[in-house]
């Protein structure tokens, strides 16, 4: 195969919608959507605030097989309200993870993959969204006792807010170069700290701090893949074969605090300093 033919045969993962991403990761012919758009289970709050709701509330839940084993995928649609989570979408994810944990307690080894394209909580639903995200956190911690929970941040929205905490709770995290991962988004930091501290329009600067390549080099995520469906599938398979890690990242808070405590925060921290901070450390 020529280089041109090889390039044309590649399929971008970032360019796929949430439903297509979920279908691409499951074994051929096994995709089955739960609470699909025809159920019309959507947010009851958006229309009251002049926002057009979406029939699946921006969350796709799919069951099927990955390498012949039961799996559930929760995919957030970044194109709908910036991937923000409200009451309904959050409940769909939490419920799917809770049912996967119940499967495992019944002897059905159901794994989970979370496709995270989200700015965090949906502001129009505030406390309801926050409560749903807290339920997602609890469900991840429950399920990861039995099977790996894989988080994937591909792009182009990134993963921020309360769902970045969900990402940190996953057994394994996979990113692409196009991904971004952080607690606060660029606009929020600029609003609170000023443009001199964080210019949200400076894309190279933003990606140098919170982009996928930097997060992987800083050893704050476990895998790094090109924006290509086959590569992402292979990485997910690799993590699933590894099984539940002996110690999850969220159980190593003291180690991370020690690293941060050794950092001189007086000068402005640059990306190279962040990489050195975690040099040789793979979580």
C-alpha cells in the first residue's frame, strides 16, 4: 500500500459524532443503543430557558462486545451544548455504570469505556448536573473494583470541570494530540485570573499546558494515540487486557501532593517544568 493510499484509508476518530465513536469501538454487529433518541428522554429544563433540547440529551449509551467480552460505552456528544452534562445525560451515564457493576456482581464481566467530550456541568441545570456528575464518580469507583474503566479524551472539546475528575477516577486514560484535559477551561481561567495569566485565544500555549501530548509526557494519562480509529481501538484493547490496575491514580494523592510540594511556584511554571516534575513516573 502506498503512503497516499494508507493515508486515505485512515479514519479520524475526532471527526466522528458520539454515536459513531461508540459504534466504531464495539465489535462489528454488536452495537445496541440503550435509551435511544426515539425514547425522547431529554432535559425538561432547557426549553424553559430558550435552549432547544436534544432527544438523547447529548449522551449515547451503547452495549455490545469488545474483543468478544461484554462492554458498555458512554459517549458524550461535544457538539451539543459543548458536551455539558445535565440531569438526564448524567443519569444515563451513572445508570449505565451502576448496571455494569451489577452485571459483575452477577458474574457477567462487563467493562466500560467513557468517551469524554465535555466542558463539565451544564450551567442551565447547575445543581442537578453537579449531583449527576457526583453519581458518575461514585459509579466509576464501584465498577473499577471489578473491571477496568477506560476514559478516552479525543477532541475537539476536551474534558473539563467535574468530568475531568471522572477522568481522573478511570482505571486508564487515553488521549490524542488534539485532546485537552484540565479542571478549568481556558475561558474560565482567563475570566478569573486575567488575560496576562492565561490567554484563552493562544492555542499553542493552551495545548502546551493541557493538551494530550503534554498530559502524556507529564505522565498524568496512561496512553497516547493518533487521531485514528484503529489506533484508539488497539489502545483500548491493550488496557482492557491489562485488567484492573493494582493501584488506581486517585489512590495516589499523597504522591502527587509530594511532587507539587517540591515545585517552586514563585516563577511562572512552563510546560518543560511540568514534564520534569513527573519525570520517570508513570501512573
